[in-house]
């Protein structure tokens, strides 16, 4: 249940109770693809069992979007369509035209869909109405947009905004390495990526490599900027910060997972402990990360 990636949004004027949110999500609960559906999406119980579509503890909530997509490769459709076109050519005495070929492909797709395998995935979101946070565990913006779009359809009047910081992560990370000084509460780890401006996009990557100040500074002096940087917060959470303010490869360190194991005697208690600890850490980690980047840009009135 521990989040691995963070896309961080602000949500304002949250007025829904847990029960109201659960009721709203139930109207769009997940159902698998029908025989002629290519995709399907809907809300799942975050714990993977039971009927509750919202898991809540200490004024914080967890929701889960289920998505299923049918696996029907274009090469397979083209193969069957080609065979069908040959048969039709023999029957009518001439090759099918462009319009007829398109109709053949559509017909073949409809015939193959019920036999296609469905691939399912789940995207989680953590909601802290008191702190104004809405955090999606997604490695790319497309999956987060998918969840937000579905949530807006389920609940009228919601609005979200990506968090904007006064210092761009690109400038901040470059400054930290140039000065060989991490912001308060953070340490720099052994992975980073530097990118040169211009058409060639010359890139230098350090992977599990000591970031020697002089070595890295020479790249910065040459004009490269830091686009990714591995860091640790308060010896509790390690992560990679990206230039677009995405947080990836998030890992809660052993001290936190040991706390969860000590508190839990069964699967339900373990889930509850994990969620409580994760939420508690986020409530401190996210403000500290914003402070490290100069604070948050206030929304326009």
C-alpha cells in the first residue's frame, strides 16, 4: 500500500464526508470490460476487499481507480483483416477498396474483442482535506489525469491544481549541487542526471555513484542543469525529485516499516498501520519539500 510515486495537487473547499464520497464513487464502481469494450474504468475498494470505496483514518482518505484495457494488438487485427480481404476478393472478383478495407478491420475487431485478454491496473490517491493535499501514486501525468477526470465525473464541483513552487526544481537542484549543500532536513544520495541545454541534449547520469562536488560542479559550470536528483528526507523517506516536481522511486525506510510491523497482528491491522504512518509522514514531508523549493506559489484570487 506504500506509495511509490507522487503527483502532488492542491484541492480547495473539500466539503465531502467519507460517507458522501463513498456514495458518489459507488455510482461509478468498477466493472470489467464487456465483450465489445476496449477499456473500462471505475472505483475499487482500496483494501481490495469489502464494499467500502473510501478508506479513511484520522481525517485522511484513500481511494482507488481500477482500469481494464483489452489487449488486441494491431498486428493481429491486420493479419485477420488481410485474410478476410483475400476471401472477399475471390468472391467478388476484385480487391476491396479503401472504405471496404476499413469496414473489414472494424468487423474483425468486433469479432476478436470478446476473445481478447483484459489487463487490469489500479491507481491510488491519498486525500488530506485538512492540509489541502491530493496526492496520486502515479509514475506519469496521464494516469493521474485519468483518475482526476473520473473523480470529477463522480463528484460535481471538484477542482485540482498542481502544486507550483517559487523555485523551479531544476534551478533548486542545480543550486544544491553547485554549492554542495542540501536544504535543511534533506541529504543528497548517489543518483542524479544533468542535462545540457540546446539541440544535442547532452546528458550525464550518475547511478549509485558518489557525487563529488568538483566533478559535478564542472558539469554545472559547463552549462548543464540537474533534472533528477536522489535525496533522503530526515532518514525516513528516500526519493528522486524530477525537474517537473514529480517525486519518483519513493521508499519509506526501514524505521517506518518496522513501526508498522510492530503495530500489526493481522492483514487489516497492517493496512491500517501502513496508511496511518504514510499519512503522518506525508503531512511533514510535503511541507518540508515545498520549503526546500522556496515555498508555494499562491493561487490567483
